[in-house]
């Protein structure tokens, strides 16, 4: 099993979720975050005063899935969230040693719906 963390632009979330569902990825977590990378600072206005925006709003998608789905999932995230501009985000992949189903208390070896449908 692997965990994918994808940091993407907020305006790309809907498109990315739609494309993930097309390849069978239906389970994921979404968090609103702020971060700093190569994206340039911008100006904001609050109560009539200008201020510099150095941390940009982003979305973090977290997906735990079977190893065989990792490459296709990464490709889907890239094609659905890419604009070609600085600030498009990053994708990180981590190994997952174990996953447990809280309802049953048992180890969950087939974390994604596709593996369950394939009998894995």
C-alpha cells in the first residue's frame, strides 16, 4: 500500500476529484492548507489596506491505495490539476506499512474499492 499526498490549487479540486472518480478512486481526505513554494508573492486588500500574501491557499489530497494504482493515480492528478504555472503543487508518495479497519479492528489489506472488487 502507498499514501499519496497531493498539494494542488484550490480551483483544481473539483476537476481532480471528477477525474479520480473516473479511475475508481473514491476514498480520500481533503484539507485546506497554506504554503510557500516558487509561486510569487501577491498583494491583498483587507479593510482598505494593502498587504503582502506570502503563504498561498492550497488543497491537500490524501489517498491511500494499492500499489498497482499509484502510477495511474499520479498521472490523473497531474493531468487534472496542472496549469503550467508556478504554484501548481507537488505530489508525495509514502509507503504504508499497515492499515486497520476501525469498525472490525482487523488489518485492511485491500484498502481501495478496486482491490475489493478484484477479490484482492
